[in-house]
């Protein structure tokens, strides 16, 4: 049975680690758990889609507000397990995120995606998302 839930316990967060590691490989399970819990204190949510007992896809997101976009849902992390891609998991999870945004009266849903993630870009575009700009970063040392 397919189900989407919010990870709130250490056990649920740790169950998401193998999939999140495919997107964020710099984290060990220990540092991942600590970072997620820290971000949750600032409004981050971790949703995960399961097929039976297997985590197939997950999304880290938060609600925010700014002059440019009004109230919006921002997706920090969105990944489908590499062995589960093209089976509809990402589509289900994105539809769920859109519904969450609507139920929280968000005007928009946003996400950034690395320039190297061409398959993800194609997926977002087939789901009706449009590229609206460029994201720039400067590493401060």
C-alpha cells in the first residue's frame, strides 16, 4: 500500500536516510538525523512515500513568505530512490506537496535543482513546473 507520511520520530527520520543519501551524500546517518531535527525546529518538514515498508521517495520542505512570491511552499529536498524511478513515486509525492501548499493557502510552490540533474528537470517540466530564474551562490570562507 502506498502511503505518504511525515517523519517525526528518530526511527522515521533514519528510515529516510538511505534515500536522502542519494541526494545529499555528505551526511552520515548520525549527522543526517541531527541536521534534520535542527531544521525541524525552524519549520522544516520531511515527508516520505512508502510502498509497503520501503521508502520510495521523500521531500523536505518548509513554508515561507516573501515580497517576490507571497506565501509559498519551498521544497529543499526531493528525491526518488534510484531503484524506484519512473514508477510514479515522484509524481505522487509532488502532487501531495502541491495539495499541502494549497491547503496552507500558498500562492506558489518553489524548488531549486542542481544544473547537473537533467532527469529531474525533465520530470519537473512534465509536471507543469517552469524554470523562472537562476540561483546564484557564493561560498564564504
